[in-house]
């Protein structure tokens, strides 16, 4: 019996399997003992070979078990997905080794050696993360400097928002229209009054005290509501055949798209007050929301324009031949189709908007990231930056990831491809 | 006026009225703002003008590519900020492309682990706000680096510490000759590849222009060292004791942590979008194209080089340039971690000192606008030149 070590074949299947698997196993034992027991079993070799030994052993092992059409389903599947050639074998091994090396310390830091209970920094005795920091500051991270006794107002607004959004999916579709109208026109006014107070005996809370994650939601929700219609009008303007309207839309869109948001916020903070009549004062939060709205509207306009351009001319001609005017045609025929085409783009713009909200720190408004920046400089809680930012990243990730997944589903659901 | 003209006018009126209204409202808004600004500035006793640019800036900037100190003018400070912005954008674009292309191809890999790993990378880094990533790298990750006396040592030539990354400084003699040799090599390569293309198309001769190009790229600069009098020396950073407990490195080039954090955050964030563009570009090439290429007997490399890449690049390049633009604009987040870019230096410090909000914010926004518009007009030109010419 002759073993062809260059090209393993089916005839000596089990010999190759035993050889390959044992080489692989030695490689893995090497890396595991190295990582967890601090024991280098290949320490007698030169440094560079000792360092690469698991990889070398693994590649040879994988080479021996790479047997085409072996008849064994599991083996075939492994070969196809992880081990189709030497380069793929090396890549697979590197990924596995990275996971073995870095996942356990990461988990230790996040959970097993972390401290969750307590109320001061001294309660953090483990080597891991100090989640006590997040626990103690949680209220501030969510509501900013909003007084504790009044936080129910923010909660009620958000619960109402969630309930009315939820009811869109539950109630029959004939109410859907009214709920959307309520959400767009009535709800923002109610929520704004409830949160800022000053009427019906509610205590007035100035916008400077708003903050934390709720401010992120407030800013993005208002910017979102306003930027959509402005964006649609700008897109229509850009495609208009009236030169004055066309070129002013182009100018407006390109102006906002050409500058970073941070300079727009600077403008709203230091330059815009100069443009107002002497003595008038516009609330800082309001200026920020206007700035973000105009900025995102320009991006929205380009997205909507993409949808308008993608529609075949026949749709316009057909609508006109039915005697529809410009507005009727766009409202009933063009927009529903064009917007459907650009749902991913719209969702991306909204996502970008949510991700851009932390920038409002430049004007001194502290949403989640800003509050963490504030908390980490508190003398009692120095050195907690990592925990804070990991927590914030996690929160934002959940929001953004679920939004993007939802938009992908929506896209699938609304697609009318025949 | 005859009747015909009048009728045309009447017909045009429907087109005219909205336009006049739009223009009127724009003019009114702008003049209202301008009037208010005039009144406000009069009240504060400042006159509109850009004369302040020549005044002495009298503030220091921590990191500068050109000679600068507090006695220089505001215009010079502006230039320092602009160069810093361009520097971090260039570094970010380089690494974002590198990571993005790797991850984008990785997502299409037949290797399950690599594909999954790339997907997780994209989903994690795309869905976390850039500012948070920046804060994480700057306030958490880079702050965990060792002090200078326990610096991470790379072969005794480069040291990574909490105060920055110290790398050897290049000291050139006759640097310009070296640059000329590189330019000459590039021109020569262009000629060689044109010649090779002509030979291939007219006579069917194959000239290995790629290898000749690589040879030229190394040979000409090497020649400049041998006979052109070019010389390169390195200044290696050395650990010096400043006082009883304070150590620091002297010599070499210090890459400040702000620059590192910003470049890392920008490239890792933008890479996710570039990866998606690359993936979409490669997926956008129909299977038929590859099969057709294979059926006329092209090898796998030839299929990739001659059929897939030229078409995929046409899909990939426009959105990727957009990402490069975004990266350049996002580099303005530097202000959050005090990297002296144009926003921090000019719209921050200079504005605080002079109080000239309108001029300074307009200059800053105008600069970004200029960068964006020039890149996007270049891209429009490029897109038109590579667009499929349909008959």
C-alpha cells in the first residue's frame, strides 16, 4: 500500500483521516495550552517556527483530510466550506485561532470577571468591566439632566409613540392613514409640550437639561419628520423644467451635501444668531434640529431623485394622458412607485441621521455619547471610559441594526416584481 | 406688442409665476439675514471683512506639517489645519480601501468562516456611530497603551506609547532628484503600456508590460541612489529621561494618538461601506459573463482581469468615491478629540479669538464645499469616460 501524500485520495481514506485529524489536534492542543495554560509545548523549536507551529501543523492536517468525493457527507461539507484549498485552509485556521485567542478574554472582561452590583467605584473588585458605572449613571444616560421627578413625562411620550406605531400593524388598514397623520402632525406637538412643560401646570424644563438617549430620539424623530417632505420637494424641484426652481434646488442640495454636519452645527451655533434680529433668541435645541433637518433633507432629496429617475417615462406619459395635472400625477402615480423603489436609500438616510445625532455635542447638548463623556470625567468615576463607550456602542448598535434589518424586510415585502 | 406674443406670454405666465415667487423668496430671506447681520455687527462694532487673515494668530497648534508658531498669521493657521485635514483623510482613504476591499472580497469567499467573519465586521462597525468609535479608540483603547519607559518596542526602531507612535524620521539628501526619478519611471511605464497595447492589438505580440513596469519602478529610483547623489538616512527615536520620573522619546517622527485614533476610526468605519460596494460590484456581474469568458478559453486570472474587474469597477468606483468624500467630511470629527484639523483650528480656536463668526464659518464651509465639488466633478467626468458606449 502506497500513500500518495501530495494528493490524498479515497483509497486510503482512514489512514489519511487519522493522520490529518491527529496533526490538527496537535495544532489545536498547542494553541489552547499556549493561550490558557501559558505552556508552550513547542518551545524547543526556534521562536518563529514555535509561533507558527499550530498553523503549520493545521495546514498539513487539513491537507491530508482534503479528499475529494470521500463519500462521507460531513467530511465533504467541511472540505467544501472550510478547506477547499491550501489558502482557504490557512484562512480558516487563522480565523479559528483568533477566535480561540481573543474571545475568552473578551467574554471574561464583559461578563465573568465583571462587576455588576454596587454603587461606587470601590465595588469594582474584579479584573473585568465595571458595569456598576453604567448602573449608577443609567438614569443620566437615558434622560440627561432632566429632573428625576419629571421623567415620567418622557416615558409617557415614548410609550405613546411606541403604542401608536405598534397599532399601525395591529389595527385594520383603514385606520392606518389616521394614525400616520396623527403621528406626523399631532403627536409631535403633544410630545413637545409634554416634555418641555410650561402648560397645564407642568413644570417648565428648559432644553438645556434634556439629554441622554431620549434626546437622541427627540432630535432624530423631529429631524426625520421634517426632512422627509422637504427632501421630496427638493427632489421634485431638481427635476423641474423651470430653470429658476431647478437651479435653486440644485444649489441648495449641493451646498448642504458638500459640507460636514459639524460645520453646519457650528453655523447654527455661532453664525445663525447673527442673522436674527437683535434681541431675539432661538432655542439651541430648535436651531440644532433645523440644522440637522436641512442637512439630511439634502441627502433625502438625492435619494428620492434616484427613485424618480428610475421610473420609466411611460408612467409619466400615461398619467398625463389621463388628464392628470402635475401635482395629481406626482401624488397618485409617481411618488408611490418612486418611494417604494428607494426604501433602502431612505432607511440608510434615517440610519445616518440617527448615527449623526451624537455630533450635537459641539453645541453643548449632551445626548448619550456626550453624557458618557461627562460621566467619565467625574472625579469619583475616573477610568471608566471603556465601559461607558462600550455600553453606548451597544445601545446604538441595537437601534441601528434593528432599523436596517427592518428596512430589508420592508423592501422584500413591498417589492412588486412580477 | 402683437396678439401672438401676448398669447405666448400668457402661456408662459404659468411657468413664470412660480419661478418669480421662488427667486423672490430666496432674495428676501437672504437680504433679511444680511440686514440683521449688518445691524448685529454694527452693534458689536465689528466690520465684515477678511483682513483678519493677515493678523498674528498668537496661538499654538500641537501638530503641524509645515513651519508654524504663534507669530504666524491666521491664514497660515488655516493652511496648517487644511493640511492636517488632508493628511488624515489621505491616511484614512488608504486604509479604508485596503480593509474595505479585503472584507468585501472576504464576504464572497467560499470559506464559511471568512465570509461570516467579514459579515460580522461589516454589521458591527457600520451600525455604531463614527463619533462613538472615535471616542472608543481615543479615550479607551489608545489610553491603555504603555508609558514611554515601557514602550512597545518594534525591533528597536519604532516605539508605541500612550503619548504617540514614534517612527524613524527619513532624512533625505537631494530628495527632488528622487522624486524626479519616480515621475520619470511613471511616465516610462505609461509609454511601455501604450506600446504593449499597440503591439498586442496590431501584431498580436505579447509584451510583459506589467513586469517591465515593476522593474522600471524599482530600477529608476535605485539608479538615483547610485549615481544621482540621493541619500537616505534614518533618525531613530531614542528614550530620554526628562526628569526623575518622566521619560520621553526624542528624535524620529511622533504620530500623535489623536491622529492614530482618527485614522483608525475613519478607516474602519468607511471600510464597511466600501466592502459593501465591492461586494455589490462583484455580485453585479452576471454569471453569463464569466461563463462566456470561460467558454472562449480564458484562464481564471484572465477572466478576473479582463472580464469581471473592468465591469465591476464601473459599479464600484462611483459609490466608493462618494465614501471617500464622506470620509473627508467626517474627518471634521477631529474637533471632538482635539486633533488640529481645519474645524478645530479655524472654526474653533480662531473663531473664539477673533469673534468673526460669519467670515470664519463661511471660509470653513467653503473649503469643504470646494473639495467636495472638485472631487464630484472629477467623478462625473470619469463616469462619463468609462460609461458603456452603446451603439
